[in-house]
C-alpha cells in the first residue's frame, strides 16, 4: 500500500522550475536556493532545490 502524499488531493501544484510570469511585490523572493541538507532532499525527490520566500505580516 502506497503512503499518501499531501499532494494527493491538492487543487494546485506549483513547480518552481517553471517561470509563471510572476510579479513580485514586497519582500517576496523567488528562486531562493535551499541550504545543503534541504537542497539534497529536494533534488533526491526530483526537485530543483529552490523555493519562494514569503514574508507575511500579522495584523494582530
């Protein structure tokens, strides 16, 4: 029996290797390279070791 992935029921999956013509605003950064351990894990599962870094402000 295959274990379930969090993506099994996802409505949308965003692959970071594609350029989706994004317009970044504020402190967001696209294509941030992961640190060594996370980079190795990402590439081992077929990723490109890059993420988007989002900064969220709380209104609380």
